[in-house]
C-alpha cells in the first residue's frame, strides 16, 4: 500500500470549493493540507500516525481486529447544547428553542478563535456524502478538520472520498464544514450552524456529536431546514424492518431522544418464540431518517449515515448482541475502559465481572472497587453498519423503504403508558410535539430531568420549532397513504424505581401490535389520550415478570397526571406564540375535553 498522507494535490478543480478551502486555511494556518481520497491505505497510514502520537491506541488484533481506543478530553465528552447555535439572519427564524447569534457577528467571533488554530497541524479535507452517492436523497459536504480521529470516524459514519468529489463536480451545492480542536477550550467552544449559507463551524471540541459534522449538524440541523424548503423531513429516527411469519417485511421509523433506545430497538433480537414462528428484524438505521413522499403516495425513508455512533454502557450479549457483534472489528471506541490483561475494552453492563487490571476512560488505573464508573456514561462505539449481523438488504437502496408506522417515545417513569396510537395524523403531530423525556448523559448537564423534547428534535431542529410542527402538518396533507403514528414508553418504573417492562428484544411484542393496527385493523380501546391495546392483544407469553395485572398497569392512563400534563403543555406551547400551528391548539383543547 502506498501512503498518500502528505498529498496536498487538490482532488478537484472546483474553484468555489478551492477558494473556500483557501480562505479557511488563511485563517487557521495549517502546516499542510491533505485531501482524503477514501483509499484504505491512506486511512491505515493515518491510523498508524494517530497511534504514534497517542491520539488512538490499537486494541487486541485477534479479538478486535482493526479496532482502536480513543479518549476525548475530560472536559469534552458529550454534545454541548448551550454552545450550539442556529445563526439564521433573522433571530425569530431560529425560534425559542435554539440559541441564536447574528451570522456576521458569529463569523467574526469564530474567525477570531480559529486564527492560527491549526498551526503545526495538518488540515484534512474530507469529502463526504449523507446517503448513497448519486441517490435523489444525497447531500454532499466537505469537512475540514485538524483531527485524525474525525477523519477516521467520518470514514465509518459517512460515505467519503473521490466518488463524492466527482458527484459534486463544479457545483457550489455542498455543505461547508469547518472543524478545529483549536485548544479544546470549553469557554470558546462553539457548534455554529448557518442554515442560509449551508455552513457549519465547530471549534474547540473533539467529541463525536460536536465534530462529526455529517451527523447531527448536517443530517438533522441543516437538513431539517432544507427539508422544510424542499418538502421532506429530516428526523432523529431509527428505521427498522420487521418480517412476519407470512414473509411480509414492514418498516417503522421511531424517534426517541438521545440515549433512549434507538440503537437497541433498531437491531433487536426477537423473543425465542417469535424467532421460532419466523419473525425477523432488519436494521436500516439507528439514529437519523430522511423521509420523502414517494410516487406511490407512501412515505419513504433512508438512513443518510454509513455507521453507528452508539452508546456503549448497557450494551451486552443479552441486551443487544447485534450491536456487540457490530463492534468486533474496525471500530473506534471512545471513553471506555481499557482491559490491560488482554488489551480489549470494557464498560458498565458489558459483563458482570469488571476487569481487575484496567484503565478508566480518562486513562487512569481503575478498579470497580473504587465505586466510580470505569467508562464514561456517554462512552461510545463508532462502527461500520456493514458489520451488523441484521443490517437490512435495503441499507444501500437509493429509494429507501416505505414506512408503515411512525413511533415517538421517551423515558417517562410515570405518565406515558407502554403504547398508544394517535387518532389521526394531526393528533400524531400533537403527540410528537408534547414528547417529554428524562435527560441523559448524551448531552452536558443534569441527567434525569424531565423536559419537553418534541419529536426528539429539541437539540436538532435547525429552525423555528413552531414552523417545524407546521411543516409536519403540511406533510400530512400531502402523504396519500399516511403512516400511523404511535407513542411508546419502555421506561415506566415501579415503587422501587425498577423498570416494569423488560424492554429490548421484548419490545417486538409492542411492535407487533403497532403493525397489526397499521395493516390488519385489529381493535383498540378509545381513551382520552388515544387508541390503546386491549391488554389481551399484547403477547406476554414466556415472560417471567409480566402477567395480566402488570400489562394492565403498563397500559393504565392516570387521568389526573394527564390533566396536569396538559396544563404543562399549555405553558410550553405559549412559548411559540403565533408560530404555533392552530391545529395543535385544537388537538390540545380536544384532549382536555376528553379528559374532563
Ligand atoms: P443516541 O445514540 O444518543 O441517540 O441513543 P439511542 O436512542 O440510540 O439509545 P440506545 O439504544 O443506545 O440506548 C441508550 C440506553 O438505554 C442504553 O444504556 C440501553 O441499554 C438503554 N435501553 C435501550 N433500550 C432499552 C429498553 O427497551 N429498556 C430499558 N430498560 N433500557 C433500554
Ligand atoms: C445523540 O446524542 O442523539 C447521539 C450522539 O446520537 S451524538 O452524535 O453525540 O449526537
Ligand atoms: Mn442520537
């Protein structure tokens, strides 16, 4: 293999691209510029270079071939929502749920921070595509970065290199992404989006969600804005294919907030008796869905990503064997425990017995006896989707998969029942808009605080949330064969604070009801909050801890709690002023009337 590191020959003659790269280089002052071709030899050379500097550490080549460990700065371990900005020209277009700064002011500020920021470093030019190159869904971008970790992660998470440059050609239609670690100074950390300029600038961070610019920054924040202009939806959703014993494959898309179970649901293993009957699961995506109306009037979805950036803690051979298998090769682990005995990795929940000769996520000697967690709660794996044993044959499809049902859900200890169905599309938009969930370690800040997270898009909507809801309502009018809309909650707890529902693979039991509602017209109970299963219609066979009483409990709707919930929603909605679609106010009033 020949090394191509050090090649600073531009891969393109696209003058607008070259001028922009030149402008950034003038400010950041990198020592050299390297174009990422996507050639495996180049990536291997970069891996070696990063292992030489300690940015990455090689793991056991027999047990974890091609895998490396990375530690981010301890001040930089999750998305930073209070440092994330939507810089639209008009403040009101960013809306009440986003931080905003005037674009000119933000550019000036960031150029100041970036000044000389790459001195002594190489600036890598990564051409990347979100979704299959050449597909009608595809959006192209160039990420400039001074981090090899980012280059190697982008090579897993997106389609990169020469084909993307060829697809862009001489066009100006590509996202301009600038990332620099600068000094990793949290005071000067900014994740800034300029939707009207198709531009992202991320400074002073090295953590995935802040720096892999194809993911949340492009595929959700900028793409949601584009989707509004172009008539499609960019959503924080997994996509899952479910084959029933009759051999019919149906697809659902589900939006849960960060660290609330998307990756796990997207690759679940059915309960044993379901497997025996012939049920199968196919993973199309675990985090992001782009949804378009097809010529047949159905809603079609693609996953614009190429890999999984998944939560490590809690992943094990029982909860998510497919994810575990996916991470067995060519994977980057971030902020997990290093087992020094066999040069492998560990995290809380992987096995019952923690390693005894180990380093924690900060690289310090550690044992479980310390009482401290070894892996960071937001430690992650970055793994190629093609490694996943249940990856869908449609994964690389350019037209996507037709969606039967949209599922919203969150972490709610009380209030939300195991599952309910919206009465129609607009009621479904209402159900999505009032989603609430306990916060998790995926973002900086307190964990376990219930907050509204509409459609799981609170941190990811690139424009005014009220307009976004309006866009959902408009989309509903255009979709001839609308998916049915549901809400689920795997996280109800009992008096002891333990989860009542077994979750994980057993969630298929709930998906089965959802599909029966979507396709087979099975009966449901009409309640004030929506349509709910007859308890007998949820299969609870072979479950030790769930009997008829428990399922009734899980499906119980506490009217007083829901009345309070609606009061709270009223306050929440008040923050959106006249951009709140009137349809949602009507749904709120109708729900209140049903609760009387
Ligand atoms: P992001 O990558 O941050 O968007 O997260 P995600 O939505 O993909 O969440 P993920 O599937 O990684 O799950 C996060 C945490 O929730 C892990 O610790 C899981 O073990 C746990 N979890 C996932 N599904 C279930 C479930 O059905 N029941 C319970 N009790 N826990 C679950
Ligand atoms: C999330 O927080 O929803 C993630 C991880 O999927 S990150 O890429 O950091 O946003
Ligand atoms: Mn996510």
